[in-house]
């Protein structure tokens, strides 16, 4: 009875010179025909690196799951199996336990000599992978130095060919998504809220969008996560700058030239001022320790009157029915979510519901924060370069002096007085509240500086009875508070900088 053979083919994504899938299959089938083996399956990992763990490769995972139905695993060369020695030996061990032999079509690994040559050839495959990575890294460095595209573009960009070379350029569709997301964050939305809306409306994730653009088959549109979105929004690549990974983290930082200026390699998706406003908004939202779910109104706003602990939100079932509750970790206070949410909304609208929402407009000297931040980063970069390469200190000294003088001038301009005016939006707080989602209402409350203090339940009072006196609602934003006092006295205030959160235009239902 002839042996049953499974052929495994792999084409690496990081080595353009590796054997083609078609060539590998021809060689493997010829080997099987020469030995009289029946080919029962051909399994392919296309565009998959040999450095990836076996179970993380879809094709190799299928091979390992079908070992009980075959007698021989055939590959063109051992490095098609893996380019990591430990993984090669692991695959060999699993195959051995299943009674399956591994044979290479190049004749180096046979059923009889695998024990002797397998470790040696595995070491050679691993050494070749390291050499490939070194050559790839040097090649990309040369390409970057020439101002051309090297590596994958960040979300919002694409690679275009011009004059026989590759360059980064804006991708119209994803770039517009990034701009709308950035504006939503600046206007008050949290990353969690944006992620919820992106997934709700089926916007393709960055990985899915890249596959669609490349014409690669893919099921579904992928899933956005807060980590992925934050990495995109934090990256200076959105300003068209070359970036590198910060040591010890996944955060991208701008690369600076020796003259202290950032290395620009692509058109701006966000201008410097917008990008820095976005970073400030992300920093401000990061101060809220609890992630905000899009359907929870008072996340991070309720505090225990006894000890000041922030009350968290949880969902549970009582007698088979869903029940939401806010409860502080100190266990002093808890309250049914719908009760306290209704009371806070009612008191907030009673205070400012009829007031007009106005948008703050600042005029006067230009906003130099983005330029100042760039100069500060340039000074840091040149200072670090001078410390690591003392031989260039004489050349770098005048550049540092020039940047420091520029910094002093910008700081003086930044400190100049500004004029503030307010523009009527034509809507009242009540209008905005009634047309908004839960997430947008939460932003409205936060912009008004709403703080909720929850007291303990009165001893002996039935748990089903809601005591409104346990709740105190304070408005801490000065403009909104002034507006509430003016309304209480019967006069409408002329100013307010509260502004409702805006839904993403491209996600509007």
C-alpha cells in the first residue's frame, strides 16, 4: 500500500527571493511521484513569514491537525517548514509522535537521515532568517534616507509609485476617517466611544482595509480596538513625519534630522496644531481611570460621600431580568443605575436646559503650541545626538543655540493675551440632550464639569425606595455654572463654552 503524503508550501512575506509556491509544488509532487506516494492534500501558507510560530500559521495549523490521516509530510526545503530552529524541532517532534515522516524535495532530509541533519539544517535556516532581517533593515534605511517609502504605511496613507520609486501619499478614504475621528476626540469623545461607533457601523479595521486595498481575500471587516486606534492617533506619522518605535514601548516618536527639524516623508494628514490638540485631548481623557462604555451615562462622575471613592458601573441579573448598578469599591454606597441617571439628567436640565449652547472662539496671536513643541523636540534630539557623538558637538552647538532662541521667541508669543468670544449654536442644552446618544450626553455632562456625590442609604429604609436626597449634583465648569445662576435669577447669560460631542459624520445613520 502506497504512503499518503501531505505537501506543505510556504511563501515568505519578508523575502522576495524565496521559492515560488508553484515551483515548490512542482518539486514536491515530483518527489512524491518518484517515491510512489499518493498526494492526499496540498496546504499553502502564502505571504507568511517562516519566523511565525507553527500554530499561528493557518496552513501549518491545518497540517498539524491532519497528521493522523497521512504518513509523510513533504516540503521543498527545510526552511519552508520554519526558519526558527526551535519550531523546526517542535514540528518534527509532533510529527514523530503521530508516526509521520518529514521529507524535503531537495533530497537533504529523507526518512532515514532526519535525526542527524535536521538540527543542523534548522540552524542554517535560522541563520539565513537573521541575515535576511539584517539585509531588509539596511535596505529600508537606505530607502528612507532617499525620502522614499519603506515599510507599511500607517492607517490614512498608501504607497504610490512615482518615477520608478515608492512614496507615501494620503489615502483619500481612510485619511478622511482619521480626520473625523481626530475631530471627534478633540470635541470630547473618548477612544472607547469612537471604537464602539466604528464597530457598530462596520467601518473596516486597519488590517481589514489593508487587505481590501491589496485584493486579499478576507472574511468580515475586522474589529477596531482601543489599543489600535490609540496607536494610530498618537503617531507623529499623521503629520507626514518619519517615525521610529520608542525604546521599550510600542509608541511611535518622530525622527529628527541633524539640524533639529523633523524628517518629513509624506503629506500632512493632520496639521501640527490639530495633532497637538488631539494629543492634549487624549491626555485629558486618559486621566479618567475607568474605560467609558458608550452606553453608560455617568462613568467616572459619581463619588462616595463618605470617602470620595469613584463608583463603578456593573450589570447583573435579578430574577432573570437585567439590572444595572453604580457601586463604589469601598462598599459604602450603591444605587440603581436608572434611578441616579434619571435624577442627574433631570437636575442638569432643570439648571441649564433652557440656556443656549455657545461655542468658544479664541482670537489674537496665532497658536504657536505645535511649533513650540516641535522646537522642544528638536532641542531634545540635538542634545541627545551631541551626548552620543561628542565629535559633532562643535557643529551642533550653533544649531542648538538657534533653536533655543527660537523657543524663547515662541514662548513670548504664546504668552501674549488672547481675546475670547462666543458663537451661538442656535440650540439649547435641552435640544442637544434630546437628540444625543448616551455617549454624547456623557460628554455634555463632562464639559459642564458635572460631579455627582452619592450618600449612604438611610438605615432601615427599604431597598426599593429611592431617596433623591442621597444625590447631590454639582456643576463645576465656571461658564456653565455662571449660566445656571443667571437662569435662576431670570437673566440669560451671554457666554458659555460648553459644546456637545459630535457624532462622526461618516458614521451617521
